[in-house]
C-alpha cells in the first residue's frame, strides 16, 4: 500500500483521490492512537551542550518530521534515511525495501529544554504505533520499520530501559516491536520531502494519516507543543 504515497508525488489531483482511497483502506492513524504514557524512569543526565541529536524511524518520515517540528526545544528535524549505505540513500531506491535503510528523522534539540527520554515518550505515544514493526498505516516494508538509532551508549541505555518499562506496564495491547539498531550514519532525503506535512496539510495522505498526530501532540503534551513548526531551510526544490 506504500505505493499510494508515490502516487501523490508523481501525479495530480486525480491521483490524490486514488491516494485517499488507498489510505482509507488502512488504519487512518495507528491502531493504538495517541495515548498518554508514563515518562521514562531513566533519562539523560543534565547536559551543558547547547544541542544534541536523536535519530528515529517510525514509518513515513513526513508525519514523524511533522510531529517533532511542533515540539518545544527542538531546533531542527530533517527527513532522511538511516540503516544502509550512502550509495542507496535515495527515495526511489529505498522504496524498493532492500537497502537496509529506514525512512528516519534526525532531531536536533536543546537538552536544556527537552531530554532524549521526552523525545522517546512522544515517539512512542504520538509519532507512530510502536507495536507495528515493518509497517505504519498504509505503508508496508522494512523501510517503514519502527527503529531507534542511538548515537551513543547513554541513548542506547535510555531507549532499551524505556522499552522494557513500557512493556512491563502493558501500556499497549501488543508488545513493542521497535528495534534498537546500530547507528551507521544519516543521509538527508531529497528536498521535496522536507517540511512535507507543513506544506501539504490538506493532502489526503497527510490529512488522514498524519494531522491527527499533531492534534494528539497538542492534546497530550500541551506544555511541549509549539504552534509554529521548526522548518528545515532548503535552498531549492
């Protein structure tokens, strides 16, 4: 069903109708939906660094980028690819599902305003359904898997502990399927993928699958929600 998203990129208004049809055949938002979950009992220590980075994968990067762009303390969110090599980090190639890449986002944040653990809380409760491994909504394939790519030992420790904590608390109906994978680099996606949710909020795909996530973020975490998204600056399209 992930082809419905390619249709949007390659055709006009008629294709949007087709895309809407495909999207409606699947869960509009995750089967779990946005839900409040407990904060991590283990998190980063206080940092004097002005910026830190997190790399996350939770299905189509349009929606995941859109969610984190509305999080207070986040400075930049870039859509891209992680898990594979540089020579296959291209949308058409990644879409074949055999590159090792996952559609991911690189979140640059201010650790004095928000922690890695708080980002994970949003990731698990709002940005996607962590009980689904290789699909999210209408998108199927390993490139849409649920994964975390820790950049250091502390992030790996926090992520692993939080998954154990949430599973033990039976927060979700199913077991968390999110994988913790070795970080092998992040490769920004093509410019036309950047800020996609912000620029196309009325696209049927975005309206059905992703805009409810923004509403969920605002409803569940009002103190972390920012109305004006932190958009990526791109030089050309």
